[in-house]
C-alpha cells in the first residue's frame, strides 16, 4: 500500500478541508506536510509529495505532470480578505515604483501582474521578499501579502491606523472580469495516480468526508483558528464565510479566464485544459 505524503498549505483557508485530518478524525495513514504555498509547489514538482493543495497557477505550469482532484479549491467570489496589496499611495500611482512580493505566493503574484498589465496599466519593478509588512513597506512602495500574513497585516493597519491603502485583489479581479477567483487547487501527481488509482480514490473520499465534518464543526474550527492565530472570532467567522472550497462549473470558467490572462502576460507558457481526476477525458 502506497503511503501518501499530503501537502497542506498552512493557512486558515485550507482548514475547512484539513481540520479533520489534523484532528485524526479520518483513517488517513499517510503523512501530512505543512508549509507555505511556494514550498509545497516545489515539493510536489520535485516528487517529494504525492498530493497537495498548491497555488492554482502551478497546475498550468505542469499540466503534463498533474491532475486536479474534484470538488476542492480555495476560492472567493469577489473580496477574499487575504490577498492584499498594501501601498503608500493608490495603485494607479505605482508606475515605475518598487513593489515587494511575498515569497510565499505564486497565484497572487501572477494575479497582481495580470491586473497591473490589463486593468491598471501600471508597470512596476518587482522584488520578492519574505512576508513581513514593515520590511516590505520600508523597502518599496507597496507590498503583496497572502493568507494569514495578509490578515494579520490588515488587522495591524486597522488597529495601529497605519496610513496604507489596502487593495483586495479578489475584489479587483471580480470588477475586472465578473468572475470569482480560484487561488488553490488540490493536485495529485499523474504518475502516482496512474500507479495507485485505488489509493487516490480513497483519498478523494476522505477529502469529501473531511469537508463535511468541518462544515458540521464550525464552532470547533473557529476556536482552533482563534487559538492558532490570535485573531478575533468575528473576523475569522467573516473570513470563513468569504472562503469557498468547492470546484464547480463557475470555478472552472473563472480559472480558465485567469489562465488566459496569465498566458497573455507571459506568466504561463501554454493554454490550459483542466484534467480532473475521475472525469471521462482526464
Ligand atoms: C486566498 C488565498 O489563497 C492562497 C494563495 C496562493 C498563492 O498566491 O500562491 C496559494 C494557495 C492559497 O492558499 C490565501 O492564502 O490568501
């Protein structure tokens, strides 16, 4: 029996899928590997994980090697609250300025570049840095943060009344395209899926069960999130209402729209078709 190394993006937005795994509520006898998206992106690509939640743009960069697991994503329809650009001035004034990008992200980095190219028509200089708001704002004119880092930074901006503009890229994307945005997917390595289809099928069942369990245990999940991050309960409650973890027809159309723009901006090399585990043409 193949042991599955399962990568978990270590942000709140994957908890509605991973909570039951963390709590040992499922008969999963593989290994859970936690880290920021870019770490898991690399590990999956290097064959050091079999399955992982990773940056959605990464799928488009490895379509020959990857398959999408059904009915799973991290997405939001409009404002997402955790993909945020902090800036000293408004975004339209960032032409020729320095924008610091979190080293944890791939999807949001590409989304920012797409929006700069096609929506704001702004050409900035990008530098990649560890996710630290103060260092980034000292170094450049704007800072892109994602996940819990972005949420913490936003709370600080409000509490300490820091004089920054805060732009929610999910909201801008929705204004621009009318679509939701899919930030993360659950991906299996194709070579592994071909060799161990029964294990992948069983894992898909567990992931579906895990979502159901989390949905029925929101008070416990919220309390765990509060303990883990120190963020206020109401803020977390709103966040979990904002994040969606499905992958249906709307998500697919939205994702393909995003990939189209990534292609136009030279951020991915080929046009993409979605190959989803268990579907006819996968
Ligand atoms: C919405 C989010 O989606 C995340 C954004 C990612 C990226 O930018 O590469 C990767 C995984 C997601 O968990 C977030 O973390 O805030």
